[in-house]
């Protein structure tokens, strides 16, 4: 069993929809939780970062961490075609070694 | 400010050949990382360097060696390439080793081993 599980998708939604992306994990020692966005044939870029449990909002994006359920989510409101990308969750115990999910491919159609 | 650069962008090798992937960052970051990305496996850490002069193994180090040449440069070497090393390789860097810092990724090197 992988430490971090993520549905690979693809997830197809119409423009303007609310998107929910999720990851589950097995290591209760994870403290740092991140979402990266990766466009086709590009390197990942950090979208959201959360320490421990709780919610964090940045514009149309909201990250949630539920450590009791070992479950993290990324919500995208008013999704745009430019949001079409692969979204990778990542988490770590300390500061160095990130463990990534496999990524969910999101397609937002106009 | 180029961020993280990687060379080459593409490479095709035959089994048993060797090559070095180059990575450089111009953000004065202390920590650097090498990942590989495979379908269905996500990004996996090969090696990392918390600071100049140190290197440590990640999740999948077998078949690879690294050199932290100086603060800017971190290279990844395949001594005897195998088809299982066909992958996309990403280099990343972050500011400091003793607190959380965003990892900035390069554009990747697509390697095919025949």
C-alpha cells in the first residue's frame, strides 16, 4: 500500500464548476501538506501549503487537512480552462523529504 | 532570474551507457533534490542535498549517484543505464534545510533507455 493515495482521474468538469480533489495517507506523522499544480510537460509548482490540520484559502483555492481521518482536499471554485492540469498532493514529516501522490488530471471544458 | 535549469531536455540512451544530468539554480538556495516521475507512481525522491557538501539517499537511489558541485549545481549520474530508468527527471531546490520551504522545480529531463 502506498503512503499517499490519489485518484489519477481524469476528472472532467465544465467551466465554472466547483472541483474537489482529494488524497488519503497512512503515515500519521505527516505534518506538512502541500498541493502542487503541474501543466503538461512542465515542472510542478506549489499551489497551497498547510501545516497540520485546518483550512487555508487563497483566492479560488481552498486546502483542507483532516489529520484524524488522514485525508486532505483541494477545492477550486469557479473553475477555469486554465486550471486544466495535473494536481499533485505532497506531504512530509520533516522539512526535506516530500512524499507525493500520483496526481489527478483535471480537465475544465469551456 | 532563470530559477532552476536542467540539461539536457531530452536524451535517448542504450542499455549500459552512462550519462550525467545537470541542474543549476540561481536563487541562492541551500537544498537541492532529484526526483523521477513515472506514470502511476508520482514523483519519487532519488537523492537530495540539504546543504553544500552533503548528500543523502531518498526513496529510490539504486543505480544513481549525485554530486553537489557547489551551492548552485547538483548533478545526477547514471553509471550503467537500464530500461527501468526510463523516466522524467526533475531537479528542485529550496531555501533552507531547517524549516519548511517551497521546493522550486526545473522543467525536467525526459530520458529513454533502450
